[in-house]
C-alpha cells in the first residue's frame, strides 16, 4: 500500500483526534429541576459520574464509533492505493488506427461479443484510460499519468493533447469514426513527438527524434496493415507497445481493382475487368454480380484460389524464370540476404472476372460479391467494405465538334473523314447564342477559325492586334473556358504578343513527343504570311512547333481552358493541300477531345482524395450527397471549380446544381437539376489483406510484438472512496445509537 499525502493526513490527525477526546472531558453546566420520583436519581448520578475526568471514556460506544469514523476519514485524506502494473514513464500516446481494414468484424468486445476492430481498439483504449494513475486531490504535486489521443489512417489527426483529465480522453476516443482510407503510422508518430518537449541541441545541432523531458510510451492499437512501418520512427527515448487487433487467420474476399475499356474500333463495346482476392486458406467459389445504373446486368461464378504461404504458385518454367530474375535484381541492388519471413508469410489467392457490355452512353457500373449458394451476402468474410465497387464509365469516345467562323471547304472536307460523333458548323452569332442558352457544353472541342466569340468572358488591354479580338475600346477578349483549336488569332491574357508579320515562313522544328505533332510532317508546308509571336517565359505556354522566328504552334493549358493555337491563316499556305493538314486536325481534335474522357475518368476516386472538378459557369444551388445520404452545400469558384474536402468512405457521391450541363452530365427527371456522379472505392489490396500482423517492424529497433499490456493493464486501486464510504456508514450507525439512547 502506498500513500499520496501521508503528511497531510498526519497533520489533520494531530488536530482532530485530540479535539474529539477533549470534547468528552468538558463538564456540563447543570440546572436545578424538581422531579416527581426518586427513580430518576439513578440517571442523574450516572450523568454526574460521566462528567468526571476519564470516567466519560469508560465503555463509551459513541466515542469509539466517532474515532472509527474519524480514522476512516484520515486514512482517506492520506489517499492510500495499491499499485497495479506499471509502465515505463508517466506520459502515454494512444495511437488508434481507423483505416479501412479496421472495419473487419473480428474484434473482441465485452462479454465475448464480436465487434469491429476499431470498436475493440476504442474499448481497450478506454479501459487503459480508466487504469491511468491519478494525481493527489489536494496539492497537485503528483498530477498522475498523462495521455494523448491520436487517430490515423493515411494522415494523422490529434484529437486530444496531453492531459490527465480522463473525461476529455474518453470523449476524444469515443469521437473516432471509421474511414475507408489506407493506413500509415509514420505521420502519427511525428505528431506525437511534436507534442513532446523541444529537441535537444548539442553544440548547436538539433538531434532528430531525441526529446527532452520524460520519455513517452506509445500504445499502438492497429491490425498491423501499415504501409510505412519501415519509415516510422517513435524516437530513441520512447517505447512502443503494440496491441494487435483482429485475428491472424481472418478470412476475407475482396474486389481489389475495377476498370473499364472501350474498343477503339467499336467504342460502344465496353469491357469491365475486376480483380479479386481471397485470404482464406481454402478455395472459395462466389458469384460476382454486375449492375448498370442500379439494374442487374450480369452475374458470373468465380473460384478463388486459396491463400498460401511463400510466393505465388507458378508453373515450373515460370517459377525458374522468376527466381532467376529475383536473384539478378538482388545482386544489382547489393542485397543477397534471404528474407526468412517470406516463406511463412500468408499470401492471398488472386483471380479476376471480365464482363462485356454494349453501350455508347456513359453509365455507373457496380460489381458486388455474393454467396454462390444463397445469393446473399458472403459468409466467412470479415470485411464487407471491399465486397462492392463502383465505376463511372464515360460515354463512347466520339468527339462532338463545333467549327465557329468561316465555313471553309478545305476544313469541311478534312473533318468529314474523321471518326467524329458530330460536327456543327456555326457562325459566331450562333455559337454565342448557344453559349447564352447553356448548350455550348455539348461540344467536346471547338475550332475557332479566325474569331473569338463574345460570351461575356474577360477582356484585357490589347497586345495582339489580330482581327476579331479587339473591340472599339481597344480591349481584347480572352478564350472562354473549354477546349479549343484556334487558327489565325492570338488570344489576349495568355502572355502572347504579336511582334509583326513574317513573309515566306517555314516550320523548322517540332516536338516529336507531343501527341499533336508526333505524326505531322511539316516539310512540304510553305506559309506565305505568318505572325511572329513573342511568349512571356512566365506564362506557362508550350511551344510545340517553331518557325524561323517565333512559334508555329502553341499549347495553352489552364485550370478551365485548354487550347492549341495556330497563329497564322492556313489559307495563306499550301498546308490544306497536304495530307499533314488532315493528320494535324485528327491529332488535335482527339487530343483536345480526350479532356472530356479525362475529366470523367477523374470521377473515379479513392477515400482519402479530394474531389476537385469544374462545373459550367453560372450554376447555382450546388449540393453534394454522400454515401450516407447526408447533404451539404458546395460553393463553386468564379471559374466553376469546386473542391470537396477529403472523402472518408467508399460509395457514390452525387453533385447536383441548377444550370447548364457539360458532356457526361445528366438531368434528374424528378426536379430537372443537373447531376454529376463520382465513385469512391477502397480498392486497396493491403487493406483488404486483413489477417492481423502479430509483429511489426519499425524503422529503428527490434520488431514490435503484440502485447496485451496496452489494453488490459491493471490500474492502481485507490482506497480513499471506500474509506469515505466506511466513515459515512459509521457516522450513521453512531447517529442511530445516539438517538436511541436519548429518546428511548
């Protein structure tokens, strides 16, 4: 037994005990009373004897009870306690993993119940907090152990700095919510060290990971699926205690990859590929169901190979080649050691499934795993998050093109031979009207032949001087948002300056790696009149072909505008008569049109990423619906850009708004609001490989083995509450006896 404040208890006892006894020595002042009988004399004599010195202390039960109650209170003031299991140091950091694999339902809850690994980790952390030694109640000289709470997935989030307030620690732990992100612990350990004392400085040099003050014990509650464990440095003075969550043989079936490809020759044909894994040490036959826009479209039965120890099973020739390649790689790297753990490591079985569809429109596809016997959710599968995956498939890659300006016969003939979805030849006024009506978003690419339409975009001081770009006030129009192939115009606001005419110019060089000029032969091209363009080095403009003076082709790529600019009139050259003109048009239109497919591909995300995209200009009432059906407002920037902070969970995210649409957007028939769909999937083989690691190897020191001390530590047993309760019981007994003696 140990006492926190024995001196205080001794001082109080030296005052209280003598004071109580002295009270019994005090004599009573008596009054003369007439009595009706001599039977009361005996009572009066006893009272007289009790007031004599030391007579009052003889066989006095009330005094004994009062002394007993006082003794209990004095012992409580001394704050006695029995020490439990002790850990090195008085500061603790609770690192709690909330990544996707921690949703596995093989954690041990109270009463032998099955809970998720995260819930089990939180309960163990709460138990640890309850067992933390507390400080004394009076002087605060012993403040007790302090703890800090940090939760992490791919990033770390400190929830509670160091404190000995158990209420705050419990609240921080209970706030931790599950995510579907990956797991990385190195940042969490850096955050923990940042909350320690400042670094030591030796001869003016700060020592990394060496901290002043008390050392810290880091309690790691995780299943060990840490992608950066070999980079995690807890600090040379700190101790790591690892509490493994989950079972080392946990079974799981998962979708680890999902992608779609359209046939180049027949873009309406779509092939879907899904990669699957099995962590169970036996074969599993399951059904893989395909849904298109929520409607079942196919189902296939797949047999997944069993998980095995060591390397993947290969044929004999392939195994020999793989072993030789591995040997050669190790020799080149200077590493000839054999990892003995590889032979014992359980590797998940891998397989896949392929679906084929015919659909030219964009679609949202979903694959989900089902039991082949019941058709319901999988049995013997601890993690359900990776049983489903979604994918936004863009429409068939056929570019819808608009040509604004003169209806040139050479341009029409060249475009007719290209595999385009549609070509619309518009006057400048027609295009401006479509823009105002919100219909310009239907075009994947726009060719501007000598003009820049007036659609309300920014105007700046003229530096170009080219026809069609300057108004009466001397201000020039910039390019509006979109994808453009521009002929014979030098747009303003891009860092380009018209330095005058060039006579009899030729293209002397081109970028052989750029998709636009890779297959274009400019040797036969003769330009009668060109423009010498000077480029501001800070403008971020790419020169992809050069004349004798200045660029022949330029590329502009901004947040909302992508353009290839030809700063001369192709009709003032022999270029339309050469096959390279058709090749250039095809390469440029395909290159710029791919921007749409690229934006749609960007609508397939992973938890942990930010949702960044651009909506049409002028849209209002933008909202996002998350997989849990919660909604929130989104405020677009002036250029239509939106940013949704880090996505935490897998599922379908819907962005809706009032206003015009862009390619790939649809309208909700119920309310006529524009709708854009995004899919977030875990698709992480590391997180889906759920068998818990019993040992983790950090960057420094020996591998850390799982211990139960961090979760089942026996805390100090404080006795003062029980002593106060005992004192209260004794006082109540004394009060009862006193009242019976007085009134009976």
